[in-house]
């Protein structure tokens, strides 16, 4: 990526070639990177904007600070120096949070946020335990409630899977703030079964391309059409499809058997969430050995967190028996004494080898 404009301890700001060359015809974009375990977060949407000839300024985090860093003041200076004018702020998850919080400060024209957090800071944001490991390392640089209220009147398209247990509260917060400040220009769009983040489902359904192209051309997006298309986006994305299939009845599931096999073959083979969803579906379809093989791959992809380990234990108990599932859980020293693991072990010991346990374990992150 060409055109580094600022490279600090916390963030890097770079301009794509369409800004560097001065080839700017439409509304530019400012993107915020997502949470990452890499030393610097990958650029968000870089290839998309480069291919489409859209000018974009990319902000990358060098650690997961949710944009609570004094260096964010540099972003406004870069935008002013490059004379970008009003831009569209765009991000997913942590990046979506950044897009939501900085709209007015960066004099944005609009916001597109995918599965964003509404609050991350203590005490208001601590209900979302996914980010507990990061909170101790950054301190508030702005008030989240005030920052959200500042966006009233600014057009925003916010996409969230309302069924996702930990993303739904963020959507509810945004809906509450929208009602309090009269932010009628905020469009809160549900992406059923899209999981977290919803970006893959939206991308594969062509929804993101349509929305971003409209905003680049300064056209008013057809929000009603976006809502309708988002309801069915899960059909285009293997991970979202399996998330949907986990909840359908056995008769309906049987009609999707061929689709499930085809989607599994085209799905992300190294995504442990996709793998555990697939394992659950194939177990329901009466293919226990395939379910077991897939579930073993899910826990082999990385050091299994508690929710994934208990998911796998449920599959093992159903296919191999509770004693084998117990041996698996006891062989995970990094989860020794974890309360969720202890609860599942207790159930395994109580229910015995023949009792299926899929409904007894957690529902994932």
C-alpha cells in the first residue's frame, strides 16, 4: 500500500493510489481496521477500493486499543492536509466502533459500520466479555455516550446479526440512542445468521458492493432493498448458512443435505467457528463420523477456548461417549478449573455416555 501519511506507535495512516495520484472523482472513504492478533492490523477493504478506483484513506491499529489513543488527532490533520472533504467512514467490529465514534470529529458524510461495538469501556461495555483481555491496556480518550449522541443526523448504515447473543446488546444500545437523539438517519439493519462479523455474508451477497458504490457516487442508497437483501444474505455465505441450518428442524434440514455438503466444501477450512457449526449440522443429519472429524479439526486449528472445547466435548459425547469427552476436557491444562468446562464435565459425569449433550453446552462466543 502506497502513501503512508502517518506512522506512529499506535496507528498507521496510508492513502491508496487513487488519493496519491489525485484521481478523485467521487466521495472518498476512510477505513478503520478490525481487531487483530498481528503486530499491525491488516488494512480493511484495501483490495476492494483499489480495484474499483475509489480513493481511500486506511487507518490501521498497531494494537487493539479501540481507537482510544491521542494519535487519532493525526487523522483529522491528514484529512485536512489531503483536502479529502467529507468522506464515508467504514469499518467492521473494532473498525465499525471507530467509524461510529469519529463521524462528526472527522466531518464525515456518512458511516458504514458492520457488527460494531457501541460501548467497549468499563463499566458500560463490560457486558461484552469477548474483549476483556484488551480493556486493561487502554484508557478512555473520549466519552462513548457523548460520541454516539454527536452522530445524530449523520447518515449511517449499521449491519448486525440480531440473533448473535453478544452483538444484540450493542444493536439495542444504538437503537436506544437513536430514539433519544432523533437520529432518524441511522439505518439499523439485521443480517440474520450472519454471526460476527456480518461482513462475509454481506460481501458474498453483493450488498456491500452496492452500498459502497452508491455512497462513492453520492447516490442515496435504497435502504429498503438493502434490508430485504440482508434478510437472505446467509444463503450466499457458507458460514452464515451453517449458522442458519443449526436451528432448523430435522425435516427441513434433510432438504438441505446436498447444499450443506457443497457449502462445507467451499467454506473456510481454517475457521474454527465455521467448523463447529458444520459439525453440529452433520451430526443432526445423522453423519456422526463426519461430524467428529470436522469437530476435531475445529479444536486443532488453535488452542481451544472454553466455549469451543465444550462444543467439541458435546460432539464427542454424542459420537464416542461421555468418558471419551471427559478425557478430552481433562487433557486441556489451559482450561483447568474454568467454570464453563467444569459445568460441562459435571453434566457428562451425571448423564452418562449415551445421552446427547449438544443442547447442554454453550452457544459459542
